[in-house]
C-alpha cells in the first residue's frame, strides 16, 4: 500500500467529519434516523474510495504478479493477457468503483476474465 494513501485517506476522512459536523450545526433538531442517514451517505463515499484504492493496489489486480491468475480457473489452461481494461463495480450502498485491471482470455473456454477474486 502506498504512503500516499495515508495522506489522501486522512484528508478524505477529515472532509467527511467536518461535513458531518457542519450538517449537524445546520440541523440541530435532526432525528436519530436523519443523523444516521447522513452519516451513512457521507461515509459510503469515503468507503468506496478506500475500497477502490485498496483493490487497485492489490497484486491480484495484475496478471503479471498474480501467480494464481496465470491459469484459467475453469480449465487450468494458460490465460492470454488482453491488457488493461476499465471495470465498474457497484458496491453497497449504491457506490461505483472504477477499476483498471488486467484482463485475460482463455482460448480453450473462450471466456474473458479479470483476475480471479477481483
């Protein structure tokens, strides 16, 4: 994991916290349900960024460094690299991760795949 993540994540967490504090000052009579909703919405954005960064930093994202990814999980045939492809993954609650991952193709199964487990 990159040390850059520390600064980025600390800054993002700080923005979330200050935004929540500001919202609370503007809504002093908010109900517990309203507070919960705002907290969940704001942390969901930060959570998605954390997940995206961690997924992109994973060695499993790169076929060249992921030993288990060099063989097709279905038939065991060697995979052919098809370069990097953009992949969007929807996570809960309604956030989208944008992942640029190695993409492989199995000539035997005639199926393309991103690294197993990604």
